[in-house]
C-alpha cells in the first residue's frame, strides 16, 4: 500500500495521540494498583511514540515489568 506524504503525517499524529492517551491511562492504572495493565499501557505508549518518531519520556524509559504474582 502506497502512503502519500500527508497520510504519513496523519499516521504520525495519530500515533502521537495514542501514545499520550495510553500514557494517561497507564497513570490511572498505576493509581489503582493495576500493575500489569499499567505495564501494558506503558508498552503501548512507547510503541506509539516510536512509530510517531518521538523519544520515550524519561519516566517510561525506566519502567519495569510488573512482579509475577504467580
């Protein structure tokens, strides 16, 4: 599928928006002690930021996987 330049910009803008929303949701999950959900949302935020060509925020760079509650 050929992407036009304006489509590429829209895709990056959309990925940036998704990154912001996922990061906010990760914060909410963290406030409610939903560790696995927080982790998954942080990973989604990082992936979306990478697609958008944005660096990961400092707080997300040091995010660790939740402990296994097995």
